[in-house]
C-alpha cells in the first residue's frame, strides 16, 4: 500500500465559468464543449460534436487545453452534478458552455490529468461530491463547494502509471465503438439495398431489381415489390411485449439485476452505465421481463422508436420499454426495420399522450410491410448475422473492460495490487 496525500482541490486547480452565448451563435463557427459532451465522455473527444460562433477574445478567455478538467455546473439531480471530462490534447479555437466549470491545473507535478479522469468519476469522489453539494431548485456547483472538496492522491509518478494504463483500456473501448459505428452502418446499408431498393442478389448473384427482376404493384404499400413476396402487417411476424412495473421500494443498489428503463435505450446502443443512475433489484419478479443477449428493445415513451440490442446479462425489462418478439430469422430484420428514420417518424406520428409521447406496442406493429421469400431472408441472415454478432461481442468486450477499469482503479489507488506499466 502506498502513501496517499490530501490536497484541497482548489489548491491544485483554478476554476472558471464558461461562455454566456446567445442562441444565434450556436450551430456554426468554432468547436464548442457542451454540457452533454462533458456528461457523456470521461475524456473529451478529439472532434467535438457542437459548434459556437465566438470572437478571438472569447476563444482566448474560454480556451480548452490539455490537462483541463470540465465539470457539469448545474443539474436537476446530484447524480448529474460535477460529472467530469478531461482534455488530453489542446483544442485550438474551442470554447466551452456556461453550464460547465473549467478547472485548469495550477501545478505540473502533483496531479496527472489521465489519472484524474478516473478519480473524478470514481465512487470515492462521487461520494465526496454528494456530501458537499447543495440542492435548491437545482443542484449547483459553485466556488464555495469547490473550496471544500478534498483529493486523496498518490505521488505523481504513480498517478501517471495508473492513468496511462487505464487510459489504454479506454482507447480500446473507443476503438471498439468506432468499429461498431461502421458495422451498424454496414448492416443498415445491406438492409436498405435488399429490402428498400429490392436489389438483393438474385439466383445469378445479380441485383434483383436493377437486373430486371419482375416487380408487381401492391395497393397496400402503394409501390412495386418483387413478384412472389407477400404483404401483411408487421404483427404477422413481429410483436412487442412491454416490461414489468417495478416498485421503487424494492430497489437495492447492491441488487443482482439491473432494471432497464426508457433512459437506457439509446439509438443503437444500450446504456447501463452508472452515470445513468441505473436501478437494481435483488430478485426477478417474473420470467417474462428477463433479457438475453441479442434481444432487441424499443422505447415506448418520450423519444419513441429508439431501438438497440441487449449486450449483457442480469437485466430486467421495466414498463414503457418494449422487447421485439419474433422468430429468430426476423430479429435482425426487425431491428433494422425499426431503425430506419422513416419508420421511426411513423411511430412518432402515431404516438399519443399530452405531456409526452406514448407508443402502444399494438399500434407499433400495425403497419404493412413486404415479407421476403424464405430463401432471401435466409441469405440475408447469413450476411448480416456475423456483422451483428461482431457488434454485440464488441459491446460485451467494452462492458468487461469498463468493469475491469472500475475494479482496478480503487485497487491501484490504494496500492493493493501491483502492475507493469504499459510499453
């Protein structure tokens, strides 16, 4: 076990508020660090998704440099307050939001930024943050709270060893995520090519429609489809079952099962990170809400029509999240069918509700679609299943890497295990 030294956070970093921008400045100009980017990224991405028009003076005052730490300044709940994102490379011309606080190091040999990325998202610091935060109408991070916060840090060279090693694991996670974006795009392209353009390979391996394959007009779809294909409601092949209305009184943060709610279902991925304040329960209520790897989920409330694959075990389905139930050969087909922007738009249009959209599982599968021949669907699955399996396996690997990081950090922080530095 190595020695930890206590420091005041405010002794090691200077805090600054972000830019007070106007709506007309947004969406064009220079790179911009937003609240959502910080909240969703332990390390600030090299390419920022947002832009903000800013003056040269503003870009100097609200600059973004290697070693900076951004914290979310205000939030509806304590769980979302002071979530951190660390800058690993200088970002010329970038500025940052007024809903963030920038912490810029005032020293170069006490704290190491890659180590701090893990420290500030650890349970140790989150507990310290919660104990010192204030709640009025909203949780708020201010200079006073900052002055109260303590850090327990090993010596600098040990921080560097720990930070570099865990950062290497993060880069592997990022690499898998980039691969998955390409895999997802590839699967959607194949679906579109086969079942929207109807250019699936014919018996000679040529694109069916483009090679003169016979097309017949269908009144229900109001378009031509390949000869011999049937048309029926989606419910003929796919249904949607909703989850269980779990009682919050039964929640237990140490429980075995994670409860998947509407906020966990994102477009293309299932977010079960602790950042999302996921709930746990000790025992399953019934069998129908169990989830397995490869299941497809769809959001039924709020931003309806988001779909994703399940990629881990010990998950239970909450109400207002739907699970696609279909013959095995239609699972991937169903995922890609509901992933299409035009189908998501249809689901939004048929959703009801005054304060927020609610999608009926029955209404979601009322639409008509062209049912491909069995041989074509079989060929489609032979083509797409390896892509989907690779995508899910990458997600599983990322989950294991994240769990490894979470387990390793406190062990390395307190010197309970030794390791070799990465080369």
